[in-house]
């Protein structure tokens, strides 16, 4: 099956500029996540969508970050205005999330990650 | 909220040796513990996961153990190979097999594993 798609793969901007990232999850996956991964750290959840509704955005800096998932499929994450500390890889992940087990014993909760967008803020 | 601590931060072994990475979590409600492998410049990929209703799970050279009482879980890699070199992340979250899964994962800081030929 096709994996999670993200674009762009790389982005360099000046501080105070705006930037947007796009994510296309695996077909049929109900849940979509945006993570921020700063160099040398584990991914940190920014926002979680279940279909087109927000489940958790407690760690999203809402004064500058926004995200939407119109029609419950693709999603965009925006930063406006960007700061130096926003330099990171932004990972999108999706999961099927029906609560059932699938063949092979793997849960539908398994999160599959996209390749990420590496953002550099100068 | 959940807090996950992972140790060691770096681990260097000789090919054929075993490697063990340990994680602790703080939220007793967490019941789902996946491990991800991330090669340089690539996406994290799930290698194994465990739920709180089992204490151990194996998949070929990889095993994960879980101690719910102590709130810690470990990844064991046997007969390590150079291609096992990567960053490994543990995570903890809540997954509800019977209904809506909240799915939120909290990740550890990562362990850089280097396997020397």
C-alpha cells in the first residue's frame, strides 16, 4: 500500500515568514497526527485529528501554529510567523484506528510515519 | 501528562552481541508501548509493540518486555548486525481495542545504537 506522503521535503525560510506543510495519509486511515522532531530528540505530538475533528492539540503553540484536516483526508500545518526555534523535522503520521486487531497481530492503532519536512528557519 | 525516559542515549556494541534499551513511563493509564527505528534522514518505522496485557513479545531477533508494576519496558536485540545501527525510540500511549483509540504517543529521547562489524 502507498505510505504517508508529505511535501515539501525541505524548506528554508527567514524568521517571521510563514510556511505550510501538507500531508496525505494512508488511504482509509481515520487518525492523523502531526509531530515536531527537533534534532536529537524524539517526536513530540503537536495535534491529532480523528477524521476531520481535533482530538488533542494541547501541545500546539496556537499563537503561531494552526492545522486543519478538511474532509477528513489531507491535512495542512501552518506556522505564522516562524521563529528560529521552529527549526525541526515535521512528521505526519496516520493510523487506521478502528480499535480492532488485524492479521499478524498488529493493531490498527499502529502509526505510520511520512518522510517528514525538514524546516530551517534563518 | 505522560513522561517517558529512555536510556542509554548512546549504545555501542560489537556485531553479534546483544543490545538492551530501557524506558520508563509515568502514566499508569498507558497501555500501548511501541518501539520505532529511525535511520539517518528517514522516517521512524515501527519494529515491535506490546500491550499491557502481555509481559513479553518476540519477533525473530527482537523482543520487548514490559513490567507494569515498575512502569518500565525494554527492547532487546540479539545477534546484532551492522544494519541494526540506527536511532531507536520507545513510546507510551493509550490504545483502546474495544472502542475509540486516542492513540496519543509520548516518545522517549532516543538511543543511538552503533553496531561495529
